[in-house]
C-alpha cells in the first residue's frame, strides 16, 4: 500500500437540509473531518463555514440544478449523498387531509428518491458512492398522530434496500439512519409532561445530540462501512429495539 492509499481522500458530500438541525451537524462534522461538503438550503443561504446551494427537494428541476451547482463547486460528482431534508405535519388519522399526507411523503420520501436518482448518475459512472437516508425510529416503531411521517420514514428502508440490490455491484451502498429523539428546536418545544414521558421510554434515559447522529453518518460514509448496505442503523438509545 502506498502512502497515498493510506490517507483517506476527502469525500465529495452533499447534505440536503444542511442549513440547520441534524443536517447542519452532519455537514459540520464531515467538513471538520476534512471532507468537501456542500449543503442544500431552501433559501440558498450558507450556514457559517459551509458552502450552500439552493434546493427544494419537492421539485425535480431544483434537485437537478442543485446537484449541477454542487458538482461545479466540488469539481467532481457527489460521492456521498446524505438525504436529510424532512418535515412533519402531525395530526390524528381521522383529521389528516390528503395535503398533509401527500406533502410529507413528497418531501421525506419522494425528495430522497429524487436526490438518490440524481446522485446515482455520477456514482454509477464513478463506480463508487454512498447514499445515506435519514429516517426516524418512528418509521418502524409507529407513532400516533404521525401516520404521514412514519409512512414516509418506513418507506426509506425499501428505497435503500432496492438501491442496494440495483447498484450494490457498482460499489454503491445505501443505508438508513434511524434517529430517536434528538435535541433540536423541535424537541426543545415539547411540553414538559410529554418530554418526561418520552424520556421514560428511552432505555438510555436521555435524548441524543445531533452530533451523535453525525458520527454514525460519518462512519457510513467512510472506508470501514464499505460492506454495509441496506442496513437500518438506529441512533435512538434503545427506544426502537426489536423493530
Ligand atoms: P429541522 O426541522 O431542524 O430541519 C429540517 C431541514 O429540512 C431544514 O434544513 C429544512 O430547510 C429542510 N427541508 C424541509 N423541507 C424541505 C424541502 N422541501 N426541500 C429542501 N429542504 C427541506 O429538522 P431536524 O434537523 O430535526 O431533522 C432532520 C432530519 O432528521 C429529518 O429528516 C427528520 O425527519 C429526521 N429526524 C429528526 C429527529 C429529531 O428528533 N429532530 C428524530 C428522527 C429523525 P429549511 O431551513 O428551508 O426549512
């Protein structure tokens, strides 16, 4: 092995919804570890220290343009896609409108599909790639008031596994990361009684930091995860065990 082989090359990474929350933590972590990272944001504004391209994952043309711009900034095709952009529109099944169901599916599932499809073009040509889909513990566990969100997150497993079967022989992996409760703006707004109830159900007895999700994503993007594909990696303190 030459010296060059032993030094991991900087990866060309695109993180959707990397302007805030978990996506930002993932982007900052990968960037701090020397990788070339572009984030997408809907406003087009860059978070401090990172380069951003504008992208709405519900719009195929916007996804295509974002990849084209990211590839120009990176100087090569995207090697690692982190499909992180996601929304919730919670309400009980009986009250949920078609729009509430469809829009969550369109962002969380079809958005990830649009990005994976676009990313796969460069990855197939390069004969390498990592597709990492950010799901949620509720995708397999279920959650009242989240039939739309849980359906979208469960479907990411089928997406990753089908990509694995289609593109596995091209040195492309596709995996799902399923976070539990993470300390973000979303969880900080929970009423105290619900926060306590959630904490009581988590074997670890605490929420995770966004950085704990980022570390797992970095592992899946790196050389030690080359033979992991179609996997669902929980980062949930044991909440979803057995699901
Ligand atoms: P945030 O609400 O903090 O951030 C969501 C991100 O997605 C933002 O960057 C947002 O962009 C982006 N986004 C939303 N819709 C679109 C769209 N149509 N096109 C492009 N970008 C879009 O969420 P979190 O950081 O908490 O969550 C990130 C991911 O992790 C999500 O997929 C979520 O489902 C998942 N997750 C979160 C958990 C948690 O506890 N927080 C637990 C399990 C999973 P903008 O700033 O423009 O709105």
